[in-house]
C-alpha cells in the first residue's frame, strides 16, 4: 500500500514508519504539522524543525503545514496537509490516545484514506523494549523534553537503552508516570533509524530548564555517515 507517514521526529511516529516499511508498504511521503502552540492537543512540538533533516536523512519528501495548534481548529490544518499527498493511507504513531486516533481516523474517512496504526494498544513496556531492541539496527532515540516528577534535567539528551527503561519503570512505580510518555511526561527525537540513509548528528544543543520541566533544544544539526 502507498502510504504517507505523520512524523514529528519522535519515537512513536518513527517506529510506526519503520513497521510500515517492514510490512512491505511503500511510504512515499512524510507529513508534519508544525503547531504554533507548544501545548497542542494533537501534535508534538519539541524540535519539530528537525523533521526537514529527517526527510533528507531517509530520502522521503516532506509536506509540512503550520498550524495554530488550537484545539479542534488544528484538525483543519491536518486535513489540508493530507489532501496534498496522493496516497492510499496514513501511518500514525498513536498508542493510547483516543482523542488523537479518533480525529485522525475521521479525517482519513473524509479523504477516503486508510489509517495504519501499528502501535495502537500495544502493551507499553513491551513496546518500549521493542524500540530499544531495534537500536541494534541503528535506532537512536534521545529524550529531549521532560515534564513529570522524577524526570530532572539529567534526563535531557539521554539515549534510550535498557538502563533507561529500568529507570522509567522505577519512576512508574513511584510516581505512576507512563513508561511511553503517553501522559506528556516526556518527548523524544530520533537521530537514526534503520530506514535512514544517513544519521543526524547534533552539533549544538541548549538545555532550557524551568524549575520542574525543561527541554533540550537543538540549535544546529547535520547529516553524517552511518
């Protein structure tokens, strides 16, 4: 099937794209919504500007649309973006958010597109470990935004590995944070994946810490050999 992938640069959309390719689908387009509101209900915003470099890294063209990021209104921007690509369906990285999934599904129905959601309702810890295991095939996931009890500035920039998963499990038991970050506890950036032809190297970053939450902002990045 010919698909477009909704991408944010984070682990969920990136891994959903990887699974689509593994299952033999043809992903011809990447689609990014750039919300002006960093608290968008629908769209990831941390380091969203890196999606252009991700497009270059994997050789799949990118369609991006700027959105107000306002609740419900931002759905019109998503529909506009998806109407610009000629595909049979859309890859989404939705896991548990019925709010997000139902709205993307509705837009897909209106545009006569299939919604492909390979991560939907997967068990969180198993899914995260599946992503970490995929690092043996060059998947490099970094934590770039945190906003939950137990996640301090030292987490910014950490690469996902077995130790990080165990640390998240401890925080889940202590503070009930969602191990996949489904409650907005953290956001990620994927610097390398099996379908990247080149990896993304971070040249300059800056941590912005605001008392109990913060973000690692990517100031400059470039493509490098894998």
